[in-house]
C-alpha cells in the first residue's frame, strides 16, 4: 500500500465531492447525493473556520478523506469530524486507520484536546471508530428536529 495523506486544497473539492458521493450513495448508507449537493457539502465543510481536511491518495486516486473543524470548548479546543470515508473497494486495508492516525497527530500538535463525530448506530462504522479508540459518550445524545 503506497498511500499518501495530505491536507486538501480548494482544487481538490470537485474530486472530493465525487468520491464522497460514490462512498455515501453505496451500501450501507444508500444516500442520494448529487454532484451538486456533494460539492456544496464539501465546500461548506471546507469553508468552516478552523477547518482541517485530509485526503488519502493512492497515486492520483482519492481512497479516503477526513473533513472537520476545531472549535473552542471552555479552555480546550475540540475537533468535530464531520465527514470520514474510505473507498468501498479499499476498506479493511488500513487506510482509515492511517488517515485517523495522521489526523490525530496533526490535532495533538495543534493542541486539540478531544475529537468527536457522529455515525450510524450499530454499524461497521461504529465498530471501526470504537476500534480506533472512540467511545459512546455517557453524557451526550444527538437531538434532531425536522422541518
């Protein structure tokens, strides 16, 4: 595996959107992203203050991405991992673990004290995050309201 990990730049956004759409429109997510909505999601994430986005590449091909941002919480900085995916055909190769390891290294160097994310309950994604040291928060619950 000759994977390289680097910070994303605006020139990557279209390729990241295509990759994102491919990852999340497939099982198990089966979402309905279009090229336009995926590009808007990527741009919205990347324009968030204190954004840090990484892409994993095999040659010129994106095989993984991690997008999120840091924010102040009391006396600490926390990082909210908004989007994380690995190519469906490349899972279980260590790409996701390598991407998180690189992300953790960068966050710790920047003084970030905590990372958190949201994912679907009782899925392979939840199992992956738990394997990577994430835990279910005993204090927090996600709340939603639809309009």
